[in-house]
């Protein structure tokens, strides 16, 4: 995923009033950036789409828009760059395939060791029981 493909899919870029450091500047200038990216227009393969849904969580709307808000910096331009970098990083991470897990079973020897360990613990606990007079 490159920046050109991302630019083609960016539906909307909105500037919001930011919070945090910046003094009076925060109250006067809308420096926070909200990117809305139409994830359907990205043409993601099915495995990447599923992974994006997992990774994005609440950032992905029901309409299939990826919503990224950047307000870390004091300037609009720095927040724009930050938002795009975060979007690209998220999309790159979505394209990474997870390693398949191969189902395995414990060996016969491992099962025997487990049973022997259980029997050993049972004998230790039985030794702690009250002694009966017969």
C-alpha cells in the first residue's frame, strides 16, 4: 500500500479543534486532522480486509470507512503527515499474513508422564490425610 493509493481512497479530510498543549493557539486554530478513508475503494484482498477489521476495531465504521484522528502535534501539517503515516502503517500491518497454526497432539510418552505426575501428587496428598485407627 503506497501513499498514492491512499490518496485516491481518501474521501474526506477534516480539521478539528485539538486538545492538549498549544496554549491559546489550541482555542483559535483547528489543528487536529480527521481522515476518513473508504476501505472498500482500497481493493484489499479478503485476508487483508479481515485483518484490517480486527486491527482497526472501533476505527472502522459500519459503512466501511477507516476513521483516523491525529492531534498529537501543534500544526495542521504535522498532524496531516501523522494521520497518513498511521493509516499506511495500519494498512501495511493488515497485509501481513498470520502464520498458520498446525494442530498437534501430545505423544503417548507425554500422556504417560502427565498421568505419572498426577499419581505422584495424589500419593503426596494422600500422605497428608488423617491417620485412621483400625
